[in-house]
C-alpha cells in the first residue's frame, strides 16, 4: 500500500461544487491544506480549466503535492444528452489542461473523479463489475459514445501522464447533503414522475462517503489504479426516490412508463440501465468502507442532522 499521510498541499479543481465542498472538508479534517481552483471568487486560484494558457499562468509560481480533478459543469441533474456536453469537454480538454498545470505546479499525485457509467450504459446483468472489467467500451449511439469517450479519455490522461501518480475513483450516483436537497420540493409537488425499476439497480454513494474516499486515495491510493466507490446496496432510481420520499415524509413519485421518459434522453438511458460494482479493491487498498452501507441509512443521517 502506498502511503502519503503527511500533511499535503492540495489543489482541488471543482472545490466550489457540491462534491468539492465535501472533499475540502474531508481533506482539511485529515490535516491537509486545500486550495480551490475554479472560476468563482471563492477559489484560491481563479481560472477556467478550458482556458489552457490562463490556467497555466494562474498556477505558475505555486507548488502543490497533489492535484484533484472533481470539476463538472452540472448545476442540476442532467436530463438530456446535451446537458452533458460541457462536462464531457471538461473530461477531455479540461483534464489535459489540468494535467499540464499539475506538472507546472510540481505535483506528484493526480486524483480524478470518474464514474461507474464508464463501464457502459445499459444492462450489465447481476454480476458486480470489478476494476478488471473493460472500461470505456464504444458507446452504442453517437451521444453515448461522447459521454463514454469523456470518461475513457479522463482516465487515460490520468494514468498516462508523465511524472504523475494517477488514480481514478469510479463513483456511483451521488446523494446526500447538498445533492438530495434539490429533490425535496419536486417530490413535495409531485413533479418527479418515475418509471418502475423492475429488476434494474444502480450503485449509489453518499457524498461524505465519496469525499472520504478521495482523502483515502490521496493518502493511500496505488499509482496507476482505478477504484470503484459505492455503497453496499444498489437500488433502482425509483426505489432510491421512494427512500428519499419516505425519509422526509413526502409523497411517493407518480409512476409512468419508461418510454415516456425518452424525450429526456440522458435520464432515460440512466434509468434503463442495470449495473452493480464491487468495491472490494477500495476496501482492501484504500482502507475505505462506506459509513452508510445503504442510501436509507445515509438519508436518515441527513434528516437527523437537519441537512
């Protein structure tokens, strides 16, 4: 096991996002110094990942031990394929620029936020996928290939960057403080119709658990490796929303047929997928286990904390 548990100076791209705020807290609690990188004023280094020259100027003269790429362009859950366009660009051009910036800043380690959908959208059956399964298969439509190519490229750039110890964390779907909150008024007004799951399930991970995995990867991740990060209870999209509704005393979502979701192309693809992953490698090598083994437990903790 690689260990880098001494206090580190860390540059976090995406620090002002929902996941980024949780990562900042987890790293600070572990004794590291975090500098945010992004376009907003609350970042220590203000720069756009898509503007290579401005980014390199912004980091010039700074030193960081580790750089983390947790930047997306999502302000709300993506519903149509086009809603992923800016995030797909961040995964390709943005990653290439950030890797270059990491080298300019003298970083040794580069940790990238990845996703379980890099294994491909669709029905993967009941066998939990491991990190040894193919990642980044050709998408079955041009739109899905664009999304998968983004994840494929992000990991390739992470692992193949000279002089950087690249690590990728393949997260399940996020929920929890700062993420689930936006669903509550929609459920209250019954504005989230949802198809039945049938036998479809997806991996989920609570946001503070995800942030703890990032801290573990910074300190103990093995260079050149990917890790699945999810809880122990895969759930279908409807089952998860019903859990949210039950936890917060809200009406269950109305049931609609899956085909009715087709105009929301990306959401339809996700809801029609079936995917399980094994996190044994993360438990073994990172020493990470989910504090919340199921979204029911994570949501209950969120409600009790008043978040």
